[in-house]
C-alpha cells in the first residue's frame, strides 16, 4: 500500500489522520468487543469495525481522486479490505449464532 510519506504535507492532519484512525479503529473495535464477553456487545463493536473498513474505502477513493495514490495502490488497498470484510462478516455471523445458542 502507498506510503503516507507521498501525501502532501497539508494532508498530515486531514486525510492521512483520517485514514490512520479508520485503519486502527477497525482492529481496536474488534479487540474491545472481544473484551466485553457478551455476544451482542461483541457483535456491535464488530459492526463498528466494519464501518471503519468502509470508511477507509472512501478515504482510498479520495486519495486516488486527489492523485495522492496510483490506481495500483488503490487496487491493493481495496483488495486487502475486500479480504478482511468477509472474515469480519463471518465472525459477526458466528457471534450471532452463539448468542442464539446460549439463550
């Protein structure tokens, strides 16, 4: 994926910060949900994580549209996110089934 060092300096506290936060939020929410020990809370945090991944897609589109990254870098980022989303959705489905089975 493209290095943020290639982005203009004026994006340091704009798009770069937004992208860092979205990427970190995706994993932070999974971890926080896991620590809750309740299926529904865990599902909710995973849904927030999924939202962060979609936010990151939008930020990649913006980076490409602004010319900060090339098409191949954009495609690589989308590919990574596209791999993560089904795994996350599978985990959400697993948690939802566990919740139903533990009633």
